């Protein structure tokens, strides 16, 4: 299929460059913005703290695998604002490469007329699901689709050794992806189980199959084992195990209606792609590769549904297999002339509009710069009690953080009660007793513990003065300054993690 008319000037360029141009257009407004999303702001802040000697889970606490912070480390080492541009360039490259792989797999499946459409759709739906910046799936989707391309059924028969080699390569990529986000485990399991099923169908002995499967599993788990081994070597194995595995089971569920509302939003946003995939499934020849691609989509869907607490960006891992499977719909010449160009054009408009709306709602780089100026540099520590993206104030001001719980929601959200290794109120009391020089607060947010907010406001009235109240998108950020400055030490881990 040819590009829609409004993209015809780039129709003669190589496919990867067409996808790069689309990605730039969809993301351009976010370039250089340090507060695209609170998650990636935190990843950058943690990586910057690592540059200064901090250790994840010990000095800065979170549940994400350490590989995610290592991914951000090269950009964070460059400081701000240059590091912001660098991580966003990395995300742009990853998104474009993934879109190119989406198109390539659609080609392999025989949906050539829908291949470019599928790649462009991938970029558009990233924007609709918070993937306009450096969310973790923007990076690990590339690893997973590369793994899929390696292990998926090919067009010709291969020797057993070649199939094993491809399986090992695929599971090595899955292993790296696991150290960016553990949720890829379900897709990884599908890849491994399918490899075993295929080997059995080809008549290989059970012993040889299980030996190969053991090798694949070892390869997939090796990066995580190495990370654990390092923490064990330095005597911090309990901190690693608690943060990476135990704490997630202690987190409280969000209210059921809120969860269902989040799931409904995901269903609404992805429904055009699911509709295209279903129509694609119902038409055309059912080849081994096409069947495999739909099975991969099923595994990815299961991985999203099983976790609950469905924020919209949790659906990002679905987009690559969805767009590939939906390419069969766009491949139909009866639809290629009118229906697909209109649908794709609407998707691009919606994706770009979503990014612009969220950029305006969350605040611009200029607004953030004013807040950073109000906080200022100084010898005293900064405590960001709440604020979307305001953890970026730590690298922008150079102020120390008075607790290893740098991500504001860990201490302020109801669902984190009893799930972070310390009592939330006790930790907030400890922080404020230490008299940080500056405290930053946003307006109340959904899910916040109102009792803890009241506690902080009472302490602000007693010990602090409101020095600035500045707009940040649709929100308002209050900057409180200690009435009697008393610099506190930078190194305080906020208590020992549980065993």
C-alpha cells in the first residue's frame, strides 16, 4: 500500500527514514522537556544519583530492575539539560527501530501492503499510551520484537543446531529485557514453550528438548542472576530481593472501580488495533508464521491483564504484536485505497493531539525552569513530597535528597502503605525532623493519603514559609523554605530494608 496523500512527499525515501520522520513529528514537542512523564523523570534522576555514587534499592528505592537505570546512565552522566536530549534521542531511535521491525515482520508474514502502515501505527499508538518519551516499554519492545524475529518460524527448514542458536539469541534478548521490566516474563515464557513444542513436533528426543530448554532458561535468567550476584557480593542481597520481588506482593490494590476504569481506557485506545487484528485473523491464508504472531499477541495480552492496576502505559507491550497482526487488515487491496488511509490519518492526528494535550497539562520546560529557579541551589536538602516530574528538581538544582524514597508516590500513595519496607508516616516524620531546606508540594491527587498530606501541611505552617506558588501545566506547585535553615547531611538511607 502507498502512503496517504498528506505523506506523499516522503514516499520515495527508504522505509526506515519514513518512519523516523513520522516519529520526529509525533515526538518533537517533547524534545528537551524534562517532565514528559513522572516515570522517566525518576529513571533519569536515579541514574544521575548513580553517577554521584548512589546504589539503587539502597540509596534510591524502587521496584524497577537495575538494568533500566543502567540504560539511562549514559544520558544522566551528561547532566542537564544535555542528558534530557540524549535519553529522548535514545527513545526516538528505539521507537523508530521497533516500528521498522514491525514492518519487517509484517513483510515476512506476507502482508507487504500493510507493512509500512503497521510501522506508522506503532508510532502513533505509542503517543496515545504514554510512549511519547522514554517509558521502559519504548526500549524493551525493541528487544522483544528482535527476539520474536529470531525465534519465530522461518520460511525454510533449519538444522537443529541453527534452531537452538536462534532460540539462545532470542532468550538472551529476553534476559536483557527482563532487566528493564520484569513483565516481559510472559512473552519470554511463550517464546521458550513454543520452541519446545516445535522441537517435539519435529521429532527430537525429549531429553534433548529439555536440555535445550534448560539452556534457554539459563540464558534468559543470566542478567538477573548477575544483578543479584553483585548485590550479594556487596552484602545487599536482602535489599535487592525485597525491592525486586517481595514488595510488589505487598502493594495494596487500587479501588476496583478505578482499576476497571483504567482497563476500560486501555480497551478504548487499543480497540481499533484489536479490530484490525481480528479481521486480519479471519481472512487470508493461515501460515505458520501468521498463527505464531497471533499466539504472541495472546501471550502479550495475558501479560498485561494478569498484573491489574492498569495504567494506560501498561498496554505499550501490546502495540508491536497488535500492529503486526493488524497489518493483514491493511494488506487487503479493497481497504487500502480509502479505509486504511483515513484510519491511519486519524490515528496520527489523535496521537499527536494526545501528546500536545499531555504536554500542556503536565507543564512545559519553561514552567519547570521557573520552579527550579525558585528552589535554587544551596547547601540544604530538597524534599519533593509530591509533584509529577518534580523529582527532576534534584538533578536540576544539585540539592541532596533526605531519603532513599525519592519517588514521591512511595511515601504518599495509599496503595504503597506497608509495601516499601518502612512506615510511610514514620519516614515522612523523620525527613521533616531533619529540616530539609526546601519542600515542594503539588495540589492533592487521586490516591494520596489525606492524613499524610495534612501532616505535611501542618509541618509547613509551623516550620516553613511559602516562598513561591507557581503553575505547572494544569497544576500548581508550592515551594516552601525553612524558616531557620539547618542543612542536613546528604547520606541517609531512610532505615534498613527488611530482610
